[in-house]
């Protein structure tokens, strides 16, 4: 573990994992996850989570920090199979923040909360001194509670749920949020919009249809590569995916090519990876494609049992020219924060 | 033979002639080879070696140390591309120095330095000008613009390298190489006449190559096919011409002059770098004479990896003490570094 915090510790990749292991898990709980499932009165179960949001610029094509703050927490609850219900919101405002800007972000939060079917029930505000020189920032934290089984039986949904033979799906194109934010920072005029969205509709439709979903994970910082590596590791299986089947929009593809980025490691804010029973794979795809924000859903690979030369936790990508490459978590994005 | 994708794939997979060692001397090629899973498509007789073509990897420690020193100097801010921030100097990296107050600014284009300097005239902005002939014209443009806008608070700390002399040095020291993938982006600027001389002198094939999967497979096929012959083939004609981009060359020659350069692990190589000419000396933040090269970890074999004598997996530190999170040498930092790409793509051969 490094002695001081660097931006790498916020990348969502390996350094973040090391920080959690060295500091947070040691102090709080070994099995900390994005969202926790808790029992109330011994019977009814709720899911609970929290997330903080820092993004520059705060308003971008396809979203803003307010929409992001609702979607991030709502999606974390959904990925446990819970029906998101109540959120709290905390604001840390730097001195000099424009009220008009804050108000715009909060209005967007309210609209997104309505779309996601959640209510913001409590809040807090703190004002801190500015950096001096640079433009004043504000940061938002949200925490949320969701009802387990609110949409249907979610008992089988877990990060370790993948089994040999399962199908690996994604709910849409990769890298849009990353490209939108980076494009805005670089001052590039373009058509790329962030995918910033709550995934309520698709998760509800899947669970209500009784699809055997073994794992759901929102693909945010660190990108699809990081998410799949983590899920292969926690399920102790091997994932095989095909580069050509991973949906990436043409605009994001050329943007990534220009900047030397790999869409496999670009962040999203309205996409998930899911692992379902092979028998339900086609039905899942149909449901995803008919759901809001799921029109580009695709099946990208399958789960296999580990063998000698591909041990558990391996993620093997077949490239467009038929080469094989093993996929690791994102190491260090070397770039300022995107979400 | 036909050079369509299926034919070259078949040829490379089933090649059964004498063992052949092929070196790519461009960091972008190193990255593209890993990304496309090329090693898995080659016969056991074909060995790929990464050469000294990742600009970050060949920086000597004294260059990083000097950047850190500048970043901790009052009224001074170091401006850099992201890659360089985590490269270890002899003691620490810019990233760690930033944790104790160093001023380091990450940019996507060197030209952003101009706006920073205009907005904050009390601060001297030092751009970490690392790279090969591909980025040198942009640095030349930065210097010219600095002059044009009469900015006295923009400086460069340069570590600009040029390819032909280092390849010459590898060949004359009998590095185990049977052919070179010549750097496509560099050749787009410089052309490839310099490689024609090297090819003849050492009886080695050079193939100017692009960066897509199919282009790499074609480039490698040509190298195997022309093994033992001193010729240059241009397999990237949509971008590269024999003479290169003359406008960019003129811009470079206006601002820079050839000089000896220090390479990590390779020592000082005559005529393998570019430094600011005397008439632009006022823009230099003390780039000359940064040749000292102290390894952070003495067991690191970056030098032998960069010259093709050892593979990353041969290093006792690889994947253990040395990882992208805790790099002991520069080859593990850059996304184009051979150790980084071997580790993160699970490459074994």
C-alpha cells in the first residue's frame, strides 16, 4: 500500500481495491460490497448503499452531476436485485459555487428520482473554503435503501453467482460516458452523449419475468474489463468473451482509437453486465432490448469451469483477428476523474 | 504469397523454419501486439521482442529527478502527459511528490501549456517534453508559439529521442534480432530512408508497419519471409512515404539539433536525441547533461528487456515486487511498456 493517496486510488481499478483492503475492510467489515443486504425484524430484507459524486465538467452531453448522483446509488441497489425506494442526499459546496448551477443540478436530481421511482427523504449541506484560483466545485453524496424482492425473487443474484455454461450479457454500448466526459474536457465538439441512466426498467422486467439472473453488475469506473475480471474471480470461474460481440458505438470507437483508449476499460453510467442461466439467455436479451436503455444489449460470451492452463478467475478475450488475450482489472487510468 | 488475413494467419501459425527473433521498436506496436493477442497467433519458432521504443521507458532517472525538483520549486509547475507521473526516479515519482505539495499538471496536449502560462504569469510552466520524432514537431510548435506570444514563463525539459541511432547501436552490439518492425508513426514524420542504410549494413529486413491486427500480421509475415535480407518494405503506405512529412521535419530542424542522448539501461548513444538549439536556449529548463541513471531497484532488468536479451517474465521482480501499482522500473509503468503489457495481457512468450 502506498503511503499517500494518489488519483490512482480513485480509478476503480487495482489501487482502489488495495486501499479498501488496507484501510476500510480492516476497520469495518471484511465483506463490504457496493450494496449490503440487511434483515429488518429478522424477516423483511433491505439493500443499502452509498456513493459520492465528483465530476468535471458537472454538466455534460447526456447528463450532469445531479442525474449521476441518483443513478449511481439507484443502480447499486438494483444490482443486488432490490427495488430502490428511498435516498438521502448530502451536498458539499465550495465557497463561490453559483446558486443557479446548484439549482440546475438539484432539479435534475429530482427529475431523475421521479424517473427511477425513488424519493429523496433527507439531506445535508456543508460549505467549505474553495481551492483559490480554480473554479469552485461541489460534490454530492447519496445513500439509498431498496426493498429486496420488491420486483421478484432476487435470492440467486450475487457477485459469486456465475456457473459454468452461463451466458454473459451486456445491456448496451460501452464507453459512452467516458468518451462524453473526456470529449467535453478536451473541448471536442461531438455527437457522443453520456449514457447516464437508471436501470430500473430493465432490472424490473428481468426479475418480474422470472429470468434466472445469477449476477448483475453496473459497468462504471474501470470498465467492462475490470468488472468481468472481478466477477470471474469472485465466482471462481473462467469467462470467455469475444471482442467483436462487445457493443461499442462507431463514434466511441473512433474517439477511443484517436486517444489510444480501450473501450473495455472505459467507464459507463447506465450499463450493466449480467450473467444468466444459458437456458434464459435469449429471453433475457429480448427483455433487455425491449426495456428502456437496453436496445443495444448483446450476448458477449460464456462462463466455463477452470482448467489447468486457464485457472479460476481468468477472463480470456478472443480478439477480432482471432488472437487470445487475458483480461485484467484496470491498472491506472492516469486521467482525471470521470465520475 | 498472398497477404490476405487468412493466408498470413496460416503462415505465421504454421511457420516451421529456423527460429526467428523479431523486434518492434515502437511502444504503440508493443501495446497493439498485446491488445490484438498476436503472440497467441504465432508458431513457437517466432519470438517477439520489445525494443527501446516506449518514450517513458527509456527516460533516465536523473530526468525524472529533475522534473520532481522543478515541481517542488517555488512558482514552478511541471506540465506533463499522464504516463510520466508514475515513473519512478531514483527515489520517488511525480505522483508521490505531488502528495507532498509538488505542482504537477496533467494535460492532453502540450499546447495547453500556453493558456496556463498566459493565465498565470507569475508561474513558470515546464513541459516534460518526452518522446520520439512523432511528438518532436509538436514540441517545436510549442516553442515557436511561446516565442510568438512573447511568453517568458514557458520552458521545456526535453528528453527527445530519435530512432535510427539506437537501432544502429542495438545491431552493432549484436542484439539477437533477425528483423525489425519499423515504427509507423515515426516513419510518417521522418520517412524511412535512414532504415535503408541500416538494413544494408546489417543484412536485416525492416518493415514499416501500421497498428491494426491485420497490419501487424502482415508486417510480421514479411519479416519472416525476408529474413537475412537487407531490405526495407513499406507495409503502411496509406500513412507513410519514403521521404516522410517534410514540413514537420523542417519545423523540428528549426528548433532542435541532434545531440547525444542518455537511454535508460543503454547509456549515452551519440546522435540519438534532439535538444533545443542555442537560439532557443532560453526555453530550456536544464535538459542537457541529465544522463545519470540509478535504478530504484537493483534487481530490475529493464535494460536487458529493452535490448531484447531478456523477456519480462525472466525478471525476478516481474509480477511479484514489480507490478503496475508498484513499478520498480519504467517498463512496468507505461501502457506501452513491455513489462506492463506482458503482465496485464497474461503474455508468457
